[in-house]
C-alpha cells in the first residue's frame, strides 16, 4: 500500500482541504508568514488579542505561537490560545525566538512549555538553550550548528513529550525516539528575515492537516521549505529576489516533485 505520510502526500492532503491556522507570530513576520502560508496552500489568520485568541483557537485547525516581539498583552493572548487549543484537542506549535535573551522571555517560555506544545521549532541556538545548554545565539540569530543541537532536541522531545525540529543548514526532527534529517534550502534563507517564523506557521498547517502524526507533519513542512528554498536559491541574485522567488517556488511545488526531489534520511 502507498505510504500516505510522505511529504508529497501530506502536501496534497493539506492543499485539498486548506486548514485554518491561527498564527500568533511577531510584527516582523506577520506579512511574510501569511504570504508563505497562502503560497503553500494553507489559510492563515494572524489573531493574537487576549480578548479573542482563546475563542479563535477553538475554531482553528492548529495554533502557532512565536515570541519574537513579545509584550505582556500578547503573552496573555498566547496563554489563552494554547489552553484553548489543548481543550479542543488541536495541535499547537511553539517557536521560542530568542527566549534566552531576557528575563521576560525566559519566564514566558517556561509558562508556555507548561502548556505542552505539540511541536517546538527553533534554530540551533534556541534549542540548545531550551534544553539548558550554553548557546552562542545572538538575539534572534543562531550561531550554533544544528549537529550540536541534536542531543538537546532529543532531550527536549522526551522531557516535554513533543516533536522538536531544529533548523539550519541541515534540519533535524525528533520525537525523542525516532529522528530524521532534511537537506536542502539555501544560504540566502537566514538573510531574509522571518523565514524561520514563517516555517513555524507552515508546520502548523501540516499539523492541522494530519493532527495524529505531528512527526510526519513536521518533516513534510521542513521538506517542502527545503525544496522551495533550493529552487529559489538556484536563480536568485540576492536576498531580495530570493524572497519573491521563494513564494513562487512554494506555490509551484507539486506533491510528485516533493516526493521525488526532497532529501530526507533517518538520523
Ligand atoms: N545555511 C543554510 N542553508 C540552507 N538552508 C538554511 C540555511 N540556514 C537556514 N536554512 C533554512 O532556513 C529556514 C529557517 O531556518 P533558520 O534560519 O534556522 O530559522 P530562524 O530564522 O528561526 O533562525 C529553514 O528551512 C532552514 O532549513
Ligand atoms: C528580527 C526579529 N526581531 C524580533 S522577531 C524577528 C524576526 C525573527 O525571524 P526568524 O526567527 O525567522 O529569523
Ligand atoms: Mg527564529
């Protein structure tokens, strides 16, 4: 029987019934993340106010939370949304942007982790620090290699009972037991702001489409991103043209090309 959980099949499934994804992301990411979601075939809604975030999570297929431009009002909305997603049995994804940088962020991330995210997606410096290690991250940017974050990712996945994705030159995904690596993308990706934040939203879209398989959903989202990034990078002149070429590449990916051209291996 054909494997229904390949990245290409999950892209087909996600597009066939575009999931509503509530994205609580940051001011920098909001526009590009919504465009990435639409290009890939999902239906994003950037809804963060404390007054409505919980109600909205209950009607969404998945929720994503990103602390990139945190404030106390937004944190209140995040906590309500995560509680509501849990009560409604909806998957939710945490992006711990620069969580190590200030006491406010450290406190916020601890409170969000208590609400048991289904998936955590971060760069290597964020994942190392989240597991209690010493990272070299500078603000929102990673200065560590993904290979050095793999043990941290496995520990975090086991401790919190979730899937952990570390991204960078090669991506790494684990649920604490099994693990996979995804190769692809472009060196231009970290030179365009908020692509990691956008990827977190896309992980939410795949998780909404296949809520019982968060490990496979995460791999599919990262594989789609890696292939679109590789294609856009092949013809881009720099970060500016990469940005629009990346949206076009995402929209133009077919499930067949994803299953043929992505490079996913067991770790
Ligand atoms: N040097 C690189 N080469 C190829 N792909 C990369 C590179 N750096 C980051 N990426 C890709 O960019 C996307 C965002 O990841 P990353 O830059 O790690 O996140 P963040 O923006 O949160 O720091 C991921 O799809 C990742 O695979
Ligand atoms: C520049 C910046 N400042 C606060 S959030 C943000 C965007 C970070 O995006 P990413 O984590 O995808 O690099
Ligand atoms: Mg980030």
